């Protein structure tokens, strides 16, 4: 190590030298943060793709005893309490509807009937007689 190197080693906290290390650390932290954000975006995109396919399949139903293709949460997980049959929405409680709507990212106010209609619309169900 030369004389200049020895002198620099004696003063690692000088602002001109320390600022570069601090900047690099901030860049590393920013990159880790962005990587986490991009992973969330990818996860939500996969969930939306799966839900769009389920909505398309559900939109072909004509009877309320047909088994629904379940949608997934924005975290791409199964939704607890998701109705098994198209006609099952009519029997869902307010609490059950609220939980499913919340998991789908559409919490809402309104009557039980309004919430049932919102869920039917969101999962792709046509008007079933």
C-alpha cells in the first residue's frame, strides 16, 4: 500500500469518502424496495389473469346449480367462503359477502342485495333465472 493509501485508511469517515459508501447503501436499499414492489405487481397481475379466466368461464353459466370457477385474492390465494355454486350467492350472509368482496379488493357499502349483485357482476355471472 502506498503512502496515499495509508493516509486514506486513516480517515474513512471523511465526508468525501464516506458519502460514496452511504450513497451506495441507499442505492442497494432502493433496489431491494423496488424488487419487492415489482414482485407485488407480478403477483397481482397473475391473480388478475386467473380471475379474468374465471370470470370468462363463469359468464357462460345459465343455471344457479352450476359450480363456479373460484376467483383468487390479490395475493393469488383461494378466498375463504367463496361460493361453490352460482346460486349460493343468494344464501351468503352479510359477513360472508363482505369478506369475499374485501378479498377481491372491492369493499363496499350497501344493502345485502346490492352486495350480492356486486359479487355476481364481479365474478362474471350473467343474470341467472
